[in-house]
C-alpha cells in the first residue's frame, strides 16, 4: 500500500515540479533581460523589472497551458 501511495504522489506531484521549474526559469531570464535593457531606458527599478518578468512568465504559462495540460493528465 505504501508503494502505491508513493507512486500516486510522484505521478501527481511531478507535473507541478516541472511547471514550477519552467515558470521560475522564464521569470528569472525575462526579469534579467528587462533589467539589462528596458530598465535603464525607462528608469525602472530592479523590482519593477522583476515584476515585469513575472508578467511575461505568467502570460507564457497562460498561452502554453493548453499544450501542457493533456501531457500532465496522462500520468
């Protein structure tokens, strides 16, 4: 019974770990890019650049959820 419970935890938790990794990676890269380019141009703070990076990451997640949702429900 413990093995089945463990496999259920892995099958249900793995998509969330993958999503979190991808989401945070996009947020960091986008925030850094915005900080290096647009922040000096528009006078944005580092925190504002991080917030815009989060916005970019959230938009990417919304646009790609139709692709990832069927994959994660297979397991």
